[in-house]
């Protein structure tokens, strides 16, 4: 059994590969590398990495399409690390399931902090998000009409049907479900779900709230998550 945290690095620039691999290895991580992206899915199956670092400009595959495939295939943490710094690229990657987005060039300390923050909410176990005992949390699943949120099992059902959420989607829903009716600001959600260094990354909350709405709300029903303009969001479950 592997004791170290495993990182899948999908990157075609060998200088960046050497830089990231050497800095992660010296800190106790194990690193597997895909230089063109074509074997990334196979490596996920064979190596069972805890997190993926994904470049978007790859020689063999389209990085956005690979992002989509990785998210459909696995719930591992995924950070896009790309020279494409436009807001539209960031939003597109987040919409496809990326947990975080970094623009090159970057500092190793920042990368390490992002990896730690992503693993905290995407990896189950003692270090995972929501795994610590919470004395204020009610026992058993939280039930809101036909929506049931099991915080311990990290499972969600709607009208008895399982809803597949990514770890970041679940972490965001956890904040809403444990604070029904309360106004939660962008900054508060970013701090609680992503970490203290994300307070201005409002694209993250906008994209992930939209993803939750698409999976949890019914077209003909009332909204579960209400936008409060220039303030944040409010979880309004049915009475």
C-alpha cells in the first residue's frame, strides 16, 4: 500500500515537469507524469493518484476535453495549471470539473498551498473536508423535502435517486445544508470551501453554485439556492 500522496502531472514542458517533480518528491509526494495527456486516463486507473495537475495546451489531446474526461472518470482533486490566463478559460475549466486553476508562471509555495487546499476537500479520510467531528452538526442525514444530504457518508439523494457530486460540489453543498436560510457571502464560502487564499476568486462560487443548481434543482420547482445580488447566496429548502 502506498503511504505517500500521489500526484499525476500532465505537462509537456520537461523543464516544468522537472521543477514540479523535484519539489514535490523532496516533500514526500510521489509523482507520475504524462507528457502528452494521451495516457492520463490509464494512469489514473493504474496509479490511483490523489490529485492531478493538468496543463491545457498538450500535444496529443485537447486539455479542456481531457479535463472533462478526467472529471467524468474520477473524483480526484484536479488543478489546472496553464499559461492561458483569461477569465473565460478559467470559467470553462471550472465548468468542466476542475477544482482550482493556476496561471503560469507560478511559485512553488503557491502550488504547494493549492495542492494542500484541494486535497483537504477532495480526499476522504482524517484530512478530508468535513471529516472532523462537528459538535454543532445534527446526527444523521439532513433532509430538505425530497433532498437528503448525508454528511458522514458524503452522499446526496434527490427523491431517492443518488446525485453524483464532485468533492468540491459536496463541500459547497455542505456549507449550504448546515446553514439553511442564512446569507452566505462569496468571501465566506470561498474561505470555508476553498481556503483562506481564495477570498477574491468569485468565479469559483458562481461556477460551482451553477453546477449545484443544475444537479439539484428541478426546472418546474422553486430554487434551492437563491442569489442575493452583490451579497452572496442563501439556501432556501422547501418548507
